[in-house]
């Protein structure tokens, strides 16, 4: 399981981002509403899930931004 410098998985970090006003907020809200989303999910797990769901490019850009921010924390 991949964690950032604070020992937090990507999925757990993302679930805390639901009140944001940038692109990451809607991504976090979608993740929280998805009963199959798990706090242990990695960015690659979520990319695969978005691809399988037929997500648009904006979702992937938001995921890229979220991954970069999570890794820098």
C-alpha cells in the first residue's frame, strides 16, 4: 500500500478533500459517494476505475492534480 510522507494513503487523503472549490473537490465527492471506493486505493487504482467508467479528460486531470498534491504532503 502506497503512502505519502505522513503515512496517509491516497484514498484516505482524497476522502478528506470534499469541501474544496477546485477540481479535486468534485473528484473527492464522487469518490465518497461511490460505495466501492476504498481508502486504500492508489492513484493508479482510481485511474483504472475512471477509465472503466468512461470518465472524461477533466476527471483524469483532477486526479493528476490530486496525486501530485497528495505526494507533496
